[in-house]
């Protein structure tokens, strides 16, 4: 067994114990569930734009490549436990057959787009 194989087994074991279900809606294609997502909540960030203060929280979720073969920016993720809707803003491959997905609240993305369109 090489290091990548051991790392993948570690991801699988961790996901089996601590994983939660997320609903994925790809940019193109049909929505599907991922049963073994590992969620990590980040600290809130305060952003000031046009004299308004907006608090955002960017979270990270790790998924196995076997559960989501090709994640992409712009896909949406619903955290089943809370019903929160998030947008994938960055995808980082991890050794051992997993992806680290950086997420931001979908409402924050929509708000930013509408401000950009209004200018």
C-alpha cells in the first residue's frame, strides 16, 4: 500500500464516521446526493462595501472523488442537516482521491452579482 492509498482509506474512514449528506446541483446536469461529505465551518468575515457591512462565512467541505467525480465552480451544495444553500467558489484536488471545496453562501453570491449588474 502506498501513501495515496493509505490517505484515501483515511478519508473513507473519516467520512463514514463524521460525514453528512449534501445535495449537489452541478452547473450542468442533474442534482444528486453525496452521503459522505466532511463539513468544516470557518470563522465569519466582515466585508464593507458601499458603506454597508456584510458578514460572510466561507466554509470548506471535503468529498471523495468516488462520490463526486468532477466538482466545478458555480455548482451549488445544500447542507441537508440545515437546509443552507452554498456555492462552490474553488476546487482543490487532495492526494488520496478527494476534493476540498471552498464554499460561500449562495445568497452572498447572488447579492454580489446583483450589485455588479446594477453598476
